C-alpha cells in the first residue's frame, strides 16, 4: 500500500503562482512514477505532469512552459510549481503514484486550485 498526502492549493488571481506538494509513504519501490492529475467541474480527469524516479518528465500541452514538476526520491515527495495561472487551470488536483507491473496505482485525496480575480 502507498499513502499520498497533498498540500498546497487555494485561491489565486490570474497570473499568480501556487505550489503543490505530495508526500508518499508505505511500500515505495523504484522504478516508479509520481505525478499530478486534475479534474475540473464536469470534465474528465487529465494528466498535468508526471516524473519518473529516473527523472523523465512529461507535461500536458496546456501547462508546458508554466508548470514545473520536481521530486525528491530520498524523501518520496513530488511538487508542482504552477506559474502564470489561468482561470482554466481551476480544478481539483490529485497526486498519483504508479509502478510498472503493479496491479493498481494510488491517489491522494485531492486539493482544490481556484484561479479567479
């Protein structure tokens, strides 16, 4: 089992910044991938950014150049620095942990990000 605890999120004006963090605990083995998904009201959950334990990253096109994912393998944490936020970034953001060949992946409880003036 893996437990994910998120922090960060909140209300920010357009153009502002926020930082999300997620700490994983439990049966943490490598290789693994940790990342962030988001789900806006009435929409499907979508990947925002992900980073493998080896350092490979991928981003949704909509956030490239604005968001940066980083992780600390020693502490089993992953962070998402979100800059130049737009109203369309408003969503619930979820931390995700996944391992190749594992029967399931794991999710955090979600944290709300609202971008509004």
